C-alpha cells in the first residue's frame, strides 16, 4: 500500500486520517454528551480533555485538508452514479466544514465564557474575543447544534458506505479500510 492516494485507491495516510478522525469525533461526542453527569472536579478535568481533543481535531482536519490537496482523491468506484458522486462530494464538503466549525465554535464559546482553551497544558490558543455571558450562551448552543449536524451527516455517510458494500457490492467501503479488513466485493 502506498502513502499517497492512487487513481483507484485511498493511500495509507488518507485512511489513517479518516479513521483517526472518526475515532476522535466519537470520543468527543461521548465526552460532550456525558461530562455533565460527573462531579464538578471530574467534569472540569473532562472539559479540559474535551478542549484539548477539540484543538487536536482542528489541527488534524487542517493537516488532512492539506494532505487531500497534495494527494488527490481517487476516482469513484465503478458503478457509482453521477447523482451519488455529487451527493458524496457535497457530504464531504459539509463534513469538512463542520469539522472546522465545531472546534471553532467551542473556542469562541470558551473565550466568551472567560475560560482559556489549552492544548493538554502545552499551550493556550489565543483569546479571540472578550468575555460576554450572552454570547457564551449563543455559542454554546451553536457548538451543540453543529455537533448534531455532524453526527447526523456522519451517520448518513457511514450508512451509505455500508449500503455500497452490501447492496451495491462495489468497493466504496473496502477501498477505505485497511488491507485485509474487508473483502472487496469484486473478489467474491
């Protein structure tokens, strides 16, 4: 397997970015939805972890986008219709927009709340705005709304990949999996 994408296959770097982002987003969603259920002390630690992972996601999505500009996407699997191609690209653009928007909304929410955003205690992100309780509340709601939009879109993305593997029997999903993890439907 090559590092870069080929005309027909995703390379190992793209696959690593894809699955690492999926894992981090699942962890982030779980943290965001459950950290309010813990004691104040534990919750504060989880909020710090949530912010650090958010910064990590922002850095990784930036690196991923730059990688994708360097190593172009492979052609769609044979049999994918033109409508499916348009929808896939639209979903991909929206997923990228949300992966940027959610951590930025969290950053603004924290800044408006007067709480710095630290990356695992190594450095703090610059404060973009001054403290403002009302705007903190607005951005808290935006952050959550954007998360639910991402969750819905990512679920649809995963369901369509499974649909292509199981029903359409093309290589859409198997091309994104590590070699040997999923049988290519063409190799019955």
